[in-house]
C-alpha cells in the first residue's frame, strides 16, 4: 500500500515528496512495530525534550545563577517534582518484544 502512495505521488508530479516518503518510510512506520498496548504512550514529539519544557520555563525566569550548582539543583528538583505526574507504562511486560534498532557497521576511512 505504501508503494502505491509513493507511485501516486510521483504520478501527479510530486516527485520530491515521493522520494522523501520512500527514503523515510521505515521510520514513518516504526510506530506499528511497538505492541498495541503501548501506542497510547507513544508521542510524535521528542520524549526527552518534553519534560525539559518545564525546566526551561523556570530557568528562563531566573535568567542567571550565581553558581552552576544552583542551576543544577533547580533542574534536579523540578524534574523530581514532574516525575510524580508521569504515567506508568501499560503492559510493561511487552517491552521485551519491542524490536531494537540494528547497529550500523562503522565506516572505515
């Protein structure tokens, strides 16, 4: 079916979009490799960046810290507080069935 979409895009003159989809199709469909019970937890946004939005909000308000230790302490405390609101993963026992990405061979120069 994906091949048909790529072909249809090419047929109507969207060659660049068709090539882009064809090149990244495996990444676009990675979502479906995860167990269906986990789909509610998966996000299209950056999982690492989302929690740091709250940290950034507080550190931007403070502007500067006299000591690096003060900034690190604030970040740590904000993350600790946010951690209490994170949801538990449904069907955590299925994590073992999630396919891991293949390691790419190192390029020899």
